């Protein structure tokens, strides 16, 4: 699904043929599929309205108007039959039921980066709250929205919460001014508390491994610390130095080359395909010889949100690899072998890394840098894919299909779908 101003376009994922076309009341600012792909939510924050459309019954529609309370966020519950709207100033979260048309309210949600989290099985929801200048967490049962547990947290300014994939442990972390990670059980017991250091800027990013065995913490000191699920102690620190010296690390360096054109084939005016090959540069990977010096940008220390520290990290679907990005080495992706706890590969790009995402089915990483190319890495090697098309298609975001057979490439004004062929076994 994609939105153009006030229109919602639903296409077939394999053929890109238009299946449905819906018209909303105002410019669409956010869309989200229900978990069973039968409904789609369109949020219009400026108007304070959410519209819901059905694919099975195109004539059916639903409109939710928050009125004077306003609207700043909207999302589906895991069952795909309830919508959670957050009002302006985070006064409350309103839970709307599409089945019974009933309404429930959750008061005092906290305005933080990640204040709402569902377990992977969809049974429980955790909400970060702020009451009387103190942080709390409430855990609700999603089947009836009854409160299961309510407890305060040992945080100065709670910044985010995230469930482990198995739904047994909830991680909560403090603001970057206070290095603290707290791990709670489902019944609200504090299992462990972790602090790496005290005074400098602290946590910048967090990621659970799919198996729930590891919690990776990216910090402003340019390190990733990995905690284990048995004792919740640190098992290793992963550094991000500006110079790669280990001969066991493979460094793939992106290089550009001008295409060679056969002068005998030149015609005037040139064909469209020939013209695009004449004026566009091509890209490929070379294996660099260590030691390799990566492009390092010294952060500006007297400004807020300095470009320093590990701001992006993600585990592969098989738990074997961890991809990270150190913000003051903006052109590099670091791929760590979790089985050996060693740096395996570094991808050095020509432009700043905008986004990377793992294939949901196999260890294959897709990277984009704001250019018209998408970069793919797997244990077998690296490749550069040039997106064909007219104009300047600058890829800023990537989204894999759940099957791993295709991925969505997004730019500011356009999108395209990249289809990948699977090798026959």
C-alpha cells in the first residue's frame, strides 16, 4: 500500500497491479496494515482522524475522530481488531474496538522514543507512564485490556521499552544522560540492572537477538556491549576503531568507475539506454588490504545529539550476525560474527549509510546510502545492484518482504520493488 496526498493505493505485491483505490478525508500522514492484512489504517494527524479500510469489503469503512483531544500517533493491536490512538500532549491512549465499538482509556502515557511495546505473540502490552515526576510501567492483557501489573522503574527519565522476542523479559533504558538498562520479568520483578559507566553520554540504541539470548546495547562511547540471558552480565565489548588492522576481517570497499562505451555504437541522438550508460557511473566492491583507515568525522562536542556512538544495530534472523553503524564513521557497516564474537566484515561505502535491514529468512543484509543503488551482503560475498529508471532515484529506506523474495526501496517521492531470485537447492 502507498499513499499519494489523500489517496490510498493498494497493489498486488507480485505484479504491482492496483487492487483497490481509496480516498481519505485529508492528506494521509501514516499508514499501517493489520496483522492479518485484511484492514489498513490511515492516520491524518492534523485533522485528528483515523480512517480504516477493508480489503474484503471495499464498501465498508470506519472513521475514528479524536475531536479536540487531537492525535499524535496511531497503531494496530496485534489482533488486528483494535486501534490505539495517542492524543496530543500524551494525555491518554484510546483503545478503539472494531468488533464491539467499545472504547478503553489508558492514562498518563509517557512521551518518549519507544513508550509502547507488544510481545511477539500479541498477548501482552507494556506502556511507559509518567506520574508525579516519576516513571512507571503498566502491563496489560491484550485480550481484554485489563491491567496485569503496574510498577515504578529506577530511572531518571525513561527513554524506551522493548520486549524480548520470547515475551519473558522487558528491557527498559534511561535517557542518554544516565547509563542504565533495567530488565523486568512479566510480573514486574526487577531481574537485573546494568550500567557500563556513569558520567559521559550513555545508551544510544538497543536490539534483542531473535532467540532472546543476547541484548546488544549501542553506546555513545562507540562500543556495543552484549549481555547474556542467563546472568544478564556483559559477555563482550565490540569496539569500532577508525583503522582496521586484523587480517581476519574482510573489508569491502565501494569504488566507482566510469563505464566504457563502444564508440562504433554511438548514434546521435543516442538511445535512452545508451545515454544513461554514457553519463552514469557504475559501482563495485573491491577487497581492501589491511590495515584500512575508515573515514572518521570528529563530532562537534558543544551541540545536542552529537554524531557519535553506535546509533544503528540489528541481529540477523539466524542469530549468527550483528550489523552495526558507528555514527562518527558514517560510511561503514560493521558485521560481527556472534558465534565467535569477532568482527567478520566491514563494508565501506562512498556515501553515508541511511538504512540497513536483514533478510527475515536468511543471513543477507541490504544497505542503502541515499544513492540509486542497493547493496547486498551475505556470507558468500557482496554485490551492488543499480536500480534502473529515469531521473535521480535516491533510496533512503528499505523494507523486506516477509518471504525474503523481494524488498521495497523507498525514496522521497517514489518507490520500487526489487525481486530476488532464490537459488534452487
